[in-house]
């Protein structure tokens, strides 16, 4: 484990190249920046990894309440270290994978010496199918389970190809969050238009744009 300064925060990490890639996207590129009406927003961080999105939104909105959802144990250690060492109040973690059903599934993660654990997800070989993977069984939880429990100002999802199934399962409850930021990973012929249609059918406005990572798009949906 190593650490570095990132603005007002100390960030603990295991993979420097991966950290700098995500830092450029989230902090330098402001890819997830939104102006929220509520200055003490309730946020769900789905696919929290080591917590960079959570740190970014605590910087923007110090009074935010954030539920950081992350299934991979190696990431959870660093996520909770980053929450504790930066004395983040109002942040809780849930050690599950977001999926289209409650239960358990295999979680696949990088088996190479690179250990690029931000790609951990429910599909063998990562969303592209090209990664050499190990797996272990983890508990799963639906987005609709969270939406039934509380209302959110923002739901962010970076869940490595599971997003279409997760949103489709929860479509009846999507109005329980005012806004969504979703990184879309095309796989097996899936298209972002399918995701957009679920939201527009529920009365949301949508906008999509390419991200700094090849082949991926960021969808913003708001009511």
C-alpha cells in the first residue's frame, strides 16, 4: 500500500498507474461534475473502487451523505482506509455487487501482475472479454433495493458492463433518484440507446458523451 496527496485528501492505493488514470478522469477532467440543488445531497456510488468518486463529491459537497458500494475485497480495504484517514463523515460502505437480482454471483477481477482492480465486474474477462481473470463469489444486491429504502439526489454507476441489466431491473423505481451518471460499457451487442430508452420512457432527459477511456460512454439522466 502507498499513499499520495490529492487536493485536501490523502489517498491510499496499490496501483499507481490505475490511480493516475482515474484521477485524471474524475479530478482533473471533472467527468462526473454536476451542480446539485441540494447542498447536502444523498448519493449512491455504485462501483466505488477505492473511493475517488466519493472523495470528489465530498470535496464538492462536504455535507453529502454517500453510500459507497464495492464488491471486491482488495478495493474495499483501500476504500475504507480512504474514508477513515480522511475523516469523511456521512459515508458508509456496502460490500456487494450491483446486479439484476439479490443473491450471489461470481465476481471476475484482473489475474495479471498488473492487478487493475477497477475493472472488477460480473463478466469473465472484464466488460471487453479480453482480460485474464480470477473469480470469487460475492453477494449481489439490486439497485431497486436501495431505491426502495431511500431517495437519492444522485446515483453514479461504474459497474463494468452490468449497468443495462441493473437499470432494467429497477426501471419502475428510477424516479427515486433525481439524477444518474452511468458509465456505459458496450458488450455483446448492447447499445447505449437501450439504456437511454429506459430513462426516456420513465420521463427522464438524457445526454451521453464519450469518456477518456476508449469505447466507453457516460450517460447523464435527469428528471
